[in-house]
C-alpha cells in the first residue's frame, strides 16, 4: 500500500508528510509512516488532529503532503478562513472518504493540486 501510494502520487524524499491520525489507524501507521519508510521522506507527526492548527502546522514545517480520512476534509472546510490556508506548500492529500459534495470546494479553497482518493481500503489486507 505504501509503495503504491509513493508511486501513484509521486511521493519522493523531497516531500514532508504531515501525519495527524493516531498510529493505530492505518491512515497514519501504514499510509503515513509506511510512505516515509519507503520513500525516505520526512514526517511531521501531530499528537492529536487539530483543524484549527492544520494549516498553521503545514506552513511552519513546510509540509508538502498529508493523508486524510473524509471527516478531516470536512472539519477543515468548517474552519474560518485563515492566512495559512493560502500560504502552505501542500501539493498532495491522499486517503479515503472525501465526499463528492465537498471535493471541489476543498480543492478550490485550499489550493491542493492533487487529491489521491483510495477505494476499498481496509486494515485487514494491509502491508508496507
């Protein structure tokens, strides 16, 4: 899964991946840390997800990518606009569950140039 994400989404050693999910969740433990191991990139790990600090952290640590579950995207859209949401360098977000109803608004508001939506994900068949 992690190698597939690196190849599919052009994740390289130059990227800085922002990880906001708990490590027991496959989004962080496999898709986040797994891509770091496979690509040799840098990880920025937040102890607990914070919608109000998401873009601030991305700017502070020069993050270029982050993985998500759909609700994270909805929580970010629910925040009041902030200066950092236009100043960040995040080019890629990948995960599962970004609803079609908010996809365009999410991409437009935050200027994300690439969304990698995964389907049929489960922790049961995961590997790095």
